[in-house]
C-alpha cells in the first residue's frame, strides 16, 4: 500500500511502489481526466501538479510521491485555474480534447509563476505538450486571455 495525497484527500493505493503514478490515478482511483499519451514523458497528456509544479505522471513512480501534494485536472482549483478554464471556454480552444487536461495543467503552472508571459515564455513553457489537432495558436491566445483576467 502506498498513501497518496491526491486533490486534498489521502488514498491508500494497493500498488507496487514502482508503478507509474498515471496508472495509480487512472486504474486504481478511477480519475480518468489525466490521459495516457506516450508513456515516456514526451507528450504532456499525463500532466499533473506535484507540490504545485507540472509533472509527467507516466514517468513518476508512486513510491517517490508519497507525502507530496498531487493535483489532477479533477482537483485543480483557485483563481489561476478558473482564469485558464474560462479562457479555454471563451476561445473555444478544444478540438478533440485528448491533450487538453495536460495543456491546462501546464498553463496553470506557467501563469502561477508568470502573470504576464510573452509568446516566447508560453512557447517555452508549453513546449512539452503535444496537440495532435494543432490548436497551439488558440492555446497561446487562451493563456494570454487568462493572464488578462488575472490582472
């Protein structure tokens, strides 16, 4: 058993400490907003927050995050999260939607540390999040829109 603090609640998860966090979240706890994309931390679909920072859950073993604060797309809250979700809806960012939870989690991390990002800041921060539908222009616009809502 591994005790995981996810979205403010502690879960005792019956998992090998070497199990990727992604599978504990999806398969053991049935929180399916965090997606499997590549399994190699290259696409960003599995992005969660660990102690407030964006992290790829497919490559982090559950044994390494016991005692840390883990937040999934289902549990993200606050002013920045609200601004990002609002901007995503206002600008109709989503196309197929598969990558969007990871995109949103990464955007929240960016705006939590940089309330006025430039295009270059956004591109650098979002670089590891792949959108197969190519909504990058709308994603960038939504991040700028969320930043405006925060000022």
